[in-house]
């Protein structure tokens, strides 16, 4: 259920986009009750939604990303967080809706920053375009939803094969999925597994229907629990997110996978 006062609404060919505000919190909706993005105006660099926080568990396997790709900008929460905490990083963000890009700049304090390049368009077309054909990213984050759920453009094997090509050999991909939408979840997960040869880990987002899936070229990128424990402690201190909990959840929820030997 949406709360607060609506401060902006627009309807385009892409659908409805609404911005609500309650006290210091500003929220983006796409015409339903599902939060697409949220920002604390007092601390815009923080991540307020649990699923965005959990996506940052990818940093356990890529502690200092310098080249980052986001498919799905929304209000720009992940962008603000990454640019704030990783001054040496460069971020490419792809968003299918031009109205959402405008809202991110005008209502969600998306920074005008030389390290950030935003493209309006389809994620697959961006990945297969000539100007990124030889480019690889250390961290790929996918959070592409519309009012119906997982955006059609990111469900295909072709899309995830393009992600595989664009991911650095030591890089990590993280995708936000709605496990509550069983058919879409199973279809998308199967395509990720196919593209990444089953080198996957996943964890549920606490008290939410989201599940975050991590994929790599080789299982060695995921390292071992003993190796990752001090990394989690370091990240927890630096970024003030519960990386120790993420690491324990990864261990608990992936025991059945072939990669369980790492944990």
C-alpha cells in the first residue's frame, strides 16, 4: 500500500510513474503498490530497501569494483550508493524509460557525475551494441521490473549470454528476482543457470518475496567461507550493511548446490 503524499505523477507510453513523499522518504511507484525505489532525503547515499541492500552482497566477491553496469536505473539508489562509496568506479546505467531517468535526476538526486553514463534503451541492445562489444564489467547489477514484474527484455537466454560476455572473468553478476512470481522466477533462473554454467548462488531477502541471484564465470570467484569471513567484516565496517549475515545466509541457502563445497 502506498503511503504519504503524491508529489508527482505522469503517464506516458511506458506507463504510470508516481513519486510519493513521507517525511524524509521519497518513493517511486509504477501505478501499483510495489515500491520501485526509495530514498532517504537526509542520507541519499544510503540504501533503504532491503533488496537493494542484499544485492550488495555481491561485493563479498568483488570488493572494489571499478567498472559497473546497471540494467534498470529506477530512482538511482544503487548508483548513488556506489558512486559515494567507490570513488574510483565508473558506472554505466541502462534504463528503458526516459521518464524514469528524468524522475531520477529531478526527484531522486541522481548526481550529475562524470563517472556516470546513463543510456535510455533496452538492456540487451546495449550489451550487444558495437560500443560495448569489447568492454567488460567487474560488477553487473540487474534490477529491471515494470508494473507486471520482471521486464520481458531480461528473461531470455540471449540476454544472459550477453551478460556473460560482458562480465569480467573475475566479475560478479547480481540480479533481483521476485520468487513469489513462480513461473517468471523459474524461467529467468533457468536462463541464468544456462548462460553461466550453473555457477550460481542465491539468497532470499528477509521478509520479502525477492531473491537475489549471484552468477560468475567460474566457482573460484565465490572463494571460500573462511576467506570471505574477514572480507565480510571489512565491508560491514565500511558500508554499514550486515555482510556477516549475508555470508551466513549464502552458506545456509546453497548447501544443496554443487558450489556448497566452498562453504
